[in-house]
C-alpha cells in the first residue's frame, strides 16, 4: 500500500521551475545525484565504525550507473546509508536549505528567468530537469524494510513499502524525450568525468569504474586541474552552481601529527553568513573516513565562510562527535589552520590588492570579528584587515596608514559611518583634511565593537574624529577674535539648546561648516549610538555635544547678536537651525521637521528681504 502526499508548497514551486527550465546545463542532475550517493556512502562508513554489522557482507562502498535504452531509464544506485520512510518524506518532500528558499522567493513572479536556476543548488530535485518520473527505492542500513518513493514532480508523490534485497538507495529516472543523450554510454562517461572525478568512491558505469576513486585532497596538487578543484568545491560545500572558489588552499601538515587540508574561500556570500548559529563549512575526516560537519573549535567563527575538508591521520576513528569539541588535537589543528589561512590572506592582500578587495567586500566584516573576540590572532588579523580612508585610492592596511602618518601625529584617526560615500562628507573631517591628516573609515557594525577594546596598533591609539576629544596634533592656535564674546555665545546657546544637546563647545575640527555634532569622550560613538537606537530602541540616553566653528561667518554674526543683546528670536531660530543642520548631516531624524521648515522659511525671507 502506498500513500499519496503533497509536496511542501515551496518544493512544488521549485519543481515547477526546474521541470520547465530551458537551462542549458541540465547535465548537472547527474552530479547532484552522484554527490548525494557519495554523501550516503560517507555517512554509512562513519556509522559502521561503531556498528560494523551495518556494513559487513557488503563493505565495498560504491556508486553504480546503469541505463536501459528500451525502457528509457537511467538508474543511479549506491550501497550507502539509505533512507527510512520518514527520511524519504522529510528529505525529498521539503526544502531544508534556507538559501534555496530565499532565492525561490526572489524568483517568484520571475519564473521566466531560468538562468537564475544556475545560481542555486536544486540538489535532488534537479532530476526533474531530465525526467518526467522519478522513483527512489531505499533501504536504510540495519533495517529490513525498504520503501519506494515515486513522483512525476507535479505537486505530489507516493511512498509505500517495497522489496529491495540490499541496503542503500536506487534512483530510477524515466527520461524525457529531450534527454535521450543520457542513454548513451559515452555521454554519461563524459559527464561523470567532468563533474564527479573527485568522488572518492568508485563510480561504475556498466561494470567499469569511470572515476579515479581516490580522495581528491590526498592527490598531489600537480595532478589536480582547476576544474576538478571547482567541482570538489561544489560537492563539499553545496555551493551555488555559479560560485567558484575565490581561493583554494591545499596543503599537508606534517610533524608531531599529520593532516591534509583542502580548504576553499567562496567567491559568493552565503545567505546565512551572519546567522550566529551558522556552523563553518569544513568537514572533518579521519584517515579518509568522513566523521562530521562543522566541528566546533576546528575553525574559528571569524573564518566561518571556509569550506572544505580536514583529514587527520592521528585522531582515533572511533572518536565520538561529542568528544571532538574539547579534543586538544582539534585545538592544535585549528590554530595551525587559522595561522595558515591568515598568512595566505595577508599574502593575497599584499600581492593582489585588487582581488583582495573582492574578498574583503564579502567577508571583511566577518574576519574583523576576530579583532573583537580572538585575542591570540590579533597581530595576524591586524596585518590582514583593510580599510578605506580619506587618502588611499583603494583599501589600505594599518601598517600603510602608520607609514603615512604626519610627524607629530600620535593617533590613528577614524570616522565611523554607514558607508564611505557619506562618511567622506562629514564636517568632522574638515580640520583633518585641512591639516592633511589621513582618516580611516569604519563602516561595518563590527568596527564599533572591536575598536573600543583594541586600543592601539603598533603603539598608536585609535581615535574617533567624532568624539569629544579628537586630540588633533597640537599646533599654534589661531588667535580667536572676541574671545569673551565666544564665551557669551556658548553660554546663550547652552541655554537655548538645553535638553537638546549635552553641551555646546568651541570646535577644533571644523573649517568650512559652522557646526557639527560629536559624542562625549566617555560615551559610545555617534554611529554606535544610532545602531543601538535602531536595534534596542534607545532614544535620548545619549545626548550629543554641539561644536561650533568660531571662525565661521554665521557664528561671528551670532556673536554680534549676543553682544547687542538683541534679536533673541533670530538667535533662537539660528541656534535650532544649526543644530538641525548638524543632525541632517549625521543622518539623524529631526525632532520636529515642521518647526525646522518654519524657521528655515523665516530665515530665507529675511535673507531675501535684506538682499
Ligand atoms: P543536499 O544534498 O544538499 O542535502 P539534496 O536535495 O541533494 O540536498 O538531497 C536532500 C537529502 O536527501 C539529502 O540531504 C539526504 O539526506 C537525502 N538523500 C538524497 N539522496 C540520497 C541517497 N542516495 N542516499 C541517502 N540519502 C539521500
Ligand atoms: Mg545533494
């Protein structure tokens, strides 16, 4: 008895797109099915360490491809772990990957753009690109019962008990008319060679092994083509089809213990990069046996975008997944891998800065998390970190910034902001520009976390230019005319703006603008305050300091007004207008926009009448 079930709505939608795709690379369905078969063999081999009876009698794990020209069927079978009825329903009836779901939502209403399919791994469902009916017969290792899953990919499938005399999964594709090429031995061989040569289990076509059937990471670098690396990357990471690795690192560590590494830095950003529960993408193998994904402690969180394989010669095969976490050998491998990756990144940054810029745009904010929470890698991270600045054409390193520092400059100056373009226009930069002092732009959320605890680089302190005391290099102060009037004006402004700002002071950082807002030295940076406000709804917890430019014509005029004790209304209007203007530049909402407009109109009116 088999029962009929509906696909999860999203699977239905996905299948609809997949089945009608005019997608040119339909051949990748074979890669996907072989990849799944290989995963199934990997998982069985791991389970069999603790339970050898699962594999006894049939211990040569392999993948078999067969076709029947008369019946127009192509069959992919493995003697891997297999699936229970529940697993068939869950694995083949729902979408587990959040990334796929996300692209699916983007695709909606845009079904015609079939090329988008190439951007995400449709995995098992890619079978429906070439087949109008798919049968999955599976028997889980260690179980007596087998199950048959059948679907034409149109909204529903059936599952029922069925006979199968051996463990594993057998997938039968009833090929569409347009897919007859997959009934040709040479064509199949070509596709397997192209996409699946790296698979470490034998792939047999009509009884003959087609692939090399050895673990790719154990082969010599010189024997591996870039295409093979790329295919392995897809297999091991489930990366989107259009994604090619930005960097491939393949090396063997020898010494007190030995392990082989084949790691990739993706060329595209994964959807869930900022999901705090997201594990890294490095699989742990022990002597070619897959043990587990995402072992905690193997890859530090600030490198969680890494994908690939670490294969240890020394860990015991029968190590439990729970015991891995606190294993000292894992810690040692982790430290060595981290140093190696950081060293490679540093080299890339120095030798190929343009290419590095692509990487940094994708993963820079993640790497900088290490500056916040991975103290032992601080020095290496400081060598890798890159920033935009008021002077550098592209990205600059901290060391290069320091080498360009003016004599007498003691601090590394930075400005926080949400993007470089708007940060560049900040009034707080004026004096730095005038004095030709370089300022770094800190535009990532994470910058607000590591900067306060980092303190210094090479003995130079990090200083925000939007803080109370920016401590510009000392120089002769321009004698201030009417100093006593300045004091008077400051007092009046404090009075007028009390409750609006924490303080009003004379600025050292302004040249062209009349005013700007800064954060008190002891408080959080202005940019940080905004972040907190956004994320936690902080309102007036932190008030800013309004700094005024003693040499600006508007301020000079205001001094006169204070001196004459006249035009209180105009002084009030001007004070509020200046404050609102400073807020606008900071990207802060105005407390009372209609008041702002009224004041502005009055000012314009006066200006026009006077002129
Ligand atoms: P992914 O491989 O990225 O998880 P797929 O759509 O390719 O996604 O496969 C979905 C799931 O179906 C797999 O995660 C696996 O649990 C199960 N599966 C697919 N093929 C096999 C197979 N040959 N043997 C055992 N399980 C399989
Ligand atoms: Mg898969």
